[in-house]
């Protein structure tokens, strides 16, 4: 049999998944034919759970009728064309459907790991990922090759040897760095164990996103070795194997903490964390920088210096990134009127909010909602 063309695989996957959305069922015989597990591993970061099981969970989720309606409304005309869909359209459809397969649907157990390789040459592997709703687990990435750009209100780049930790409430999207031809990374999604909080106090890069650069190739190799042991365990959810996974993850976090040393630049100043907490809790209010500084028991100038030193941004710029994160989350996961979204992020004037959002995101709030939520 001839080897499958790189452009054929995303089309085949998209057609199978679209047919299921047209006539959804939880019949196991049908589900097994929608997308094979090998393709699911490459496209959806599935580790352990059969893709048929993931579709079954999707079928039973409360949001499925709305999600199905949105996908069919957006894509039916393109799938029904005489010439069918192109490879790039298939990639877009798979990206849209991926947004609905959240972590609670993907994984049965409280810790899982995988390895993903996004390449320009493989369109089905190269798609943006968006986290806009609260999730149950934390996410840890280790970049091995190429690069990635995370956008959590402000762009954050990561390259070989960079660890990125994403909190459950972060609103962030990420994709291969367009200046790089690939992004190879290990990842794990997990529930922190008691006593891990100190190990996870890295440098804050944006709200809900922490970054740590491993200092040497030797350290990177050590991390690769531990991650490879994760993958050897596989997807079995037996209790003892879960304990082994947590043991391996704790090793990673301890090694990360050790690599930080005593340098204050590797840690987030507690006054920044307090300011961040206060800004998040009062985002709908017009609090001055002076009020934020007072909560942290520092002067305005000192607070500005701390933010510039640790985050390379000003206080107002950081608060704007919080506004963008919350706005994207509300637009993508709710049907609240845009005026209400504006109020919740501190804008009493919807037009002013729309200008702020468009200037920073590149599209209007309404366009963003249509693209990511199909409301």
C-alpha cells in the first residue's frame, strides 16, 4: 500500500469526526471507526484512553448539543461541497473540535503525560490550543526542540529547556512559534499533592503562567529521562501506577526547585503575588495603582519597579493582561452580553471595551466569540 500523503490524514480524520457529529451515537462499533487511536494520539494528545471512550464522554456532556450545533452550523456547507474540504480546512475543523475535548473528558486518572511534536510539514499536528475555562488540573510543558508562544494577555516565548507551568484558572492559548518549523515538547496534566506548593513557586510570567529555564543541557537530559519513564508506564490507571507517576512528577518538581538555586530572579516576589491577587479580585473596579501599592505596603514607584524587574511589564500592563484573560474566558464559555463582559473587566462603556479588546487581540469581542465559542 502506498504511504499516506501528509495532507490526506487530516482530511480523513476530519471526515470521520464530522460524520459522527452529523449522526452522534454512543454505539461502540461505530465509535471505533470515527478516528483510529494512532491518529488520536497525534492530533488530540490522547494518552491511554481510547478515542471512542472520549467521544462517548463528549456525547454525554451537558454542553454537547450546543457544541454539535455550533460545529455543524459552521462546517456543514464546506463538507457538503462537491470538491469536499481542503487539508487546511480539515486542520481548522480538527482545531475547532479539539476545543470541546477538555481535560476532564480526555483523562480518567489524576495524572497523565505525553510527548507531542507540532511540525509545519504535518498540518494535523500543528494547531493552536486554547484554555479559556477553569480546568481541574495543572499543566506542565518542557520544550525539547523548536519553540512555542503562549498568549495569556501578553505573549510569552519558550524554547529548548524552558519549563512552563499553567494553572487551572489560566486563560491562555498557545501554538508553535511561527519563526520555528517545529515544537517538540513533553507535557503532563496533574493534580498537585500536599506539600508541592513550595516546589511550584516559580517565576510568574503572566497571570496563571509560570516559566523556568533549565540552566544546562545536562539538566534538560535529566528531565527528558524522567518524562520518558512516564511514557513507559502507559495509560493504565491502576492505583500503584498512579503513585509511581506522582513519584516521577515530584522528582521533576524537586529537580526544578533545585535548578532555581537561591537567586531571587527565579522566584516571584510575594508583593507581586499580593498585587496580582488584589487586581484579580477587583478587576471590575477602577482601583488606582496607589491603592494596589497600599495593599502591598509599598510605594507606587517601588511596586512599578518590582513589576518591571520580575515581569518586564508595568502594573497597568499586567492588569490589562488580566482583563484580556477574563474577557476571553467569558466570551468563549458564556453567552453573557458583551456589555456585561465589559463591566466585569472594568469597562462601563462597551465601545471603549471593544476598542481595548480589538487593539490587543486583533478582532472584536463579537468576532472572538464567534470564532471560539460559535455562540
